[in-house]
């Protein structure tokens, strides 16, 4: 998930919806025109009203866009954030030293996903059963 901070209090989220148990959809990347040395923490309000403690976003990557150098921070969502479907509010706190540069929030929708199931052992195919029976018959004929 990519979240772009435009510097005037607006966050653009792509995509704004995650499905539970989606493959590789659990990392948030925040990019914007803030100093790459800025410390960014992220807290969530879950669909059931639970508030999480702010967690540190990591990374010191930058990207060039339209003549600007944009910082990129990342955070991998734990399953506790995506296990309940509904609207999740993500609150960002961007600080540089002792100065708070911005506090911005956005909403993410966690949609019902397909439950992760461990596949059962497959039943033997009819062909395997036929080959096994023919082998057994051949063994009986050879022994007699």
C-alpha cells in the first residue's frame, strides 16, 4: 500500500482497500516531501474502536519525482490490524528533532478476505486405485 503525503494535510492512499489474508499487501509505504531523517510513527484505530500505540516506521530511502526528492518510510502491518474487517484509521506523526512537522490521518478499508486454509491431503485418484488393483492382481497371478 502506498500513501503519498502532499504536504498540505492530504494523504492519497493506493489502494485504499486491503483484503484480509492478501499476499504482500501488509506493508505501508509513506512517501512525501519531508526530511528523510524525520521520525515517523503510525498508530491505528481499529473497526472495534481499539487504539494502538504509535509504532515506528523504518527506512531511509528516497525517490525522485518531478524534480523533488521524496522520503520513503515503511511499516509492515501485524495481523492484529487486518484480522477484523471494517474501516481502520491510520494516524501518522511526523517529527524532526523536537519539532512536529505534521500529524495526518487517513482511512483504510479492510475487506473480508478468503480464510487461509491448510489444504487437506488429496484423496487418491481413481487412476492410482486402478493401477494399485492391477498391480495386486498381477502379483497374485505371478505367485500362483
